[in-house]
């Protein structure tokens, strides 16, 4: 039963990641690409980590995977917002090389 649940979670996570990757190929604007990457970071990766935690069973490895899933689920939207704000500010000027 645990293997079937892990397989279902893994299938859902991989489906989200593949759809996000496909959207990256189709969309050409930066905000559209950010919109496509948000579900991958906040849903896809946590589902894959949760599937791995279910498959490993109770123990330290499962706890580590659950923490990874929580950090990814919380950090995905925050990263998306940070990148969108940086994009809204405009292009970053190139750095000048330091003279030796």
C-alpha cells in the first residue's frame, strides 16, 4: 500500500514538473516563465520529496525529506517573488573588471 501511495505522489510530482518544463518552452516572456516555474518549485518538488519520504518509511531519512518538502514549498513562492521584483527593476548593468 505504501508503495502505491508513493508511486501516485511521484507521478503527480513528475507530471507537474514536466508541464512546467513544457510551459517554459512555449512561453517567451519573463513573467510568463516565472508563472510557469512557480508550480514546479511550490508543488512539483515537494510532491517528489513526499513520495520519497513515503517510500522510505518512518525514520530519519523520511523526516529529512519532509523538511526538504516544506522548505521547497515555502521557498518556491518567495523565490518567484524575488526574481519578479528583480526583473521589474530592469536589467542589471554589467560589472566592471577590476584592474590588476
